[in-house]
């Protein structure tokens, strides 16, 4: 392998380590809007030492961390991962930025690769009032800055602590945020840029961050921490580029928590799609990751579908049935969804009795029954993340993101040669009968196997899983056997793995 090949290999190793060691996203809290971006330098000699974290501490509080390890490459990436773990554990146990940095400093003093790292830690506490308190400490790190809601901006005072492991005191300081104010933490990759005028980097950052927040406030959705991160990063680096990795972590105080989603609907088949649409819009406003939105939609859809199908006796008048859904964004950063009804669930065959609940449980952190005087009450709890992608210099530019959480298209079925089927869209409870009819048609009579390609499926409910599992050899008696195929990492593969339905995993669409 030539020298250029070795450099590319080393860069790939470092980037892979960073991707694995950095958080996959930032916590979504109801009163503090948090966002982060990590810009990778294209020079493999400069990569590896920056990190960020947002640690939820309960009661709406969040610990914010940015840091920079001395050195480059694999060694710096490894030390970064260790320091990140130490600081996170210390914040969770001590709930104090000064104490957490002191623990990290003792660790750095004992580990040569971590010695000399710099960090800034801030604890933002909304405290249930109109103003949030900020307790922060800088250990050899550039100071945080605050952009006020009126567009003015200023750096917070440096607290005077030296780098981690240096043995110097780590004093703290206090600040406050009003609704609309933004706190920005960053690493010096934003300051030490090619062709940047020495001595003006801090002034440049201050002016750009203030301008980015003012412009973000004019966006249709209003100012967000994510907009501030992206605009600041893009404007500072689009002309000069970067000579080192750069990290931006922002927290904006919100005027109040998002209102709960409250639905009370009759137990009708169309209720499933109404709930999915309303919940999708509510989750989209919270700007969660696509996988978290999908997981919550899948789990809640199963619970609502079970209530619609099984809670009330056949022939019950719609006005005498009720399926209630309440979605709440808690101070701990969890999405809590309660699904309740007033009926008595009809018995089902043992092989189908718990598939929907098991599938719902597999998609979220916690599913539990809630005691109720009448009917059934189930509660989902899930802690989602907002995406915090690793970017390259070439990838930084205007936002242009599509708004997530739109209604999923309905089921589409394409029939191929020999009766093979290709499914697409949302296979929900309303689509189950149609799917069953198509599978029966394709498998009628003895013949070769029928392939059901699930490449385009965006949602797969438990009823659809039952239809497909009944058609798989060894699962139930059929005519022509069915072979299920799902691309690796797809929605269908995830659902089929959770429900233990035999299938083939492919690298993409078949046929």
C-alpha cells in the first residue's frame, strides 16, 4: 500500500472511532433545546481529539460538555472516549460541573494520553421558572458565549482553570438565560482556521453566532439551537475551511414545554391513521431522529390497533367506545404515551395473544400496564435523541432538510412473475385483509415458492406479521411456500427479527 493509501486508511480508522465514541445524538428536553454538530477536518493528521456531550440530569436539567484532547489520530480518539466516559459518569453521580471536572482532571493526571486536555462544562437548570440558571467551569478551554433573544452577544468570563491533569484549581461561575437566549460551547477548531486573522477569531465567532441566531429567528419554524449550530458552523468555515476538527454545542431556553397531545377517538379502524398522523406531527415538532419517530409510531400503533380490534364486543356502537391517547414530553427527556380504553379485551388464540404487545415493547425503552378502574391502560416510555451528525467540510452548507414526520403512504403491492409480491408503504391494520388476500392468491395450489419482497415497507404492524408468518414454511400449513426478503437495516428486517419470523436478509431490493 502506498503512502496515500496508508493516510486514507488511518483517516478511516480515526473517523470510525470518532463515530463510535461520540454520542449518536443529543437529548431532547421540553424546556432546553439542545443541538450539536461535529465538523471533521479533512487532514488526517489533525483528527481525533474533540468531543461533546449533553447529559440529562432530571428535572429538565442538562449537563453540557465540550472538550479537546492534545494530539491527533487514534491515540487522541481513544483518550477522548475515556475522558468522555469519565465526565459523563461524574456528571450523573455528582450533578455539578466543578466536581465533574475535578474527577476528570484527576483521571487525566494519571493517564498520559489524556493529560493537557481542555474542557468546558455547563449545567443548565430551567428550575420551572421563566429564567434558567447556568453553572459552568472552563478548564483551559475557550469561554462559552451567550446570544440573547434581542440579538446581542457576549462571552461569559473564563473561570481560570487550567487544562485537565495540570493540578490547577477549577473555580466555577454562574450565569442566567432568559427565554430565547442561546448558550454556545465550542472547540478551538472554530477559532484556529486557515487565513483567519490572528487575534480576531473570538470577535469573528461572536459576530457570526449573533448573526446566525438573528437569521434563524426569521425562519418559518422560529429560532432553534439546531439552526444556530448549522449557520454558525457554515458561515465560519465556508470560506476558510478548518485545520482541526470543530465542535459546536448549543442550548436555547424555550419559553415553555410542548403541550401534550390528547386524543379521544372512537374504536374505529380509521382511528389508527388519525392517531398516526396526529402523533407524527407532534413528534416532528420535537425534531427527533427518524428512528425514534418510527419506533414510537410503531409501538403506539400496535397499542391503538389492539384497543380498536379487541377492546369492545363486536357490533358495539361507535359512540359508546373510546380509545384515548396522551403523549407527554417529560422533564427527564422521555416521550411518554398512554393508550387507554374502557372495554374488556376479547380472548384470542394463544399463538396470537401477545404478538402486538411484544412487538411494541421491542421498539421502545419501556412498556407497562397502568392500574385502571375500568378497561385497559398501557404506557410507553422512550428517551429519544435529536441527530448530531458528523460532517465533512464539503458537506457543510444550507440546511435544505425535509420536515420529518409526514403521513406514511399506504400499502402498495406489485405482482411479479410467478406470483412474487413486492410490498411498499405502511402495512397497517387497515391493510392486513388486503395483504392476506394477495398472499392467498399467490400461494393458491401447489407450486414453487413465492417471494415477498419487503424492501419498500415503511411500517409493518403485528397483524401483517401474522399473515406473513403463517405463509412461511414451518410456521403454518400453506400451499406454495413463501420466502420473505428484507434489506439489511430496513424497517421490515427490524420487525421480523424482533418477532422471530424466518426471512432472508438482502443488500437491497430484489427482483
